[in-house]
């Protein structure tokens, strides 16, 4: 992560897994309540099976969750 500063936000799409979110973001529920976080980087569930939503608990590894290829740059 060369050149990344403390104020940058980075979201990484993990193949067949969670979204890794790094940086100073606020996570909000649908009714604008803030979801607490204790780390600067969090893994957010994409499979829908996590017992600790919105965070990933690794369930995607056993429930068969797969993702399409990540979009290409400029798509």
C-alpha cells in the first residue's frame, strides 16, 4: 500500500469472500445508527450467512458463496 495515508479509504473485493474496508469510514444501519467498530480495517459480509453481520465470520468458506469476476478498470 505504497503512498496510502491514514485518511485514505480502501475497499478490497475478496474473491468469494468479504469486502475488506480500510480507513476512516463510518458504518451506518438503514436508519442511520452507527455500527461500532474497534479496528481500522474490517471485513464486511457479502454472502449473507454471517452470524455477526455486517461483519464477516468466515461462513462464506462453508456455504458455497461465490462471486463473479471483479469488474475491470474503466468498466
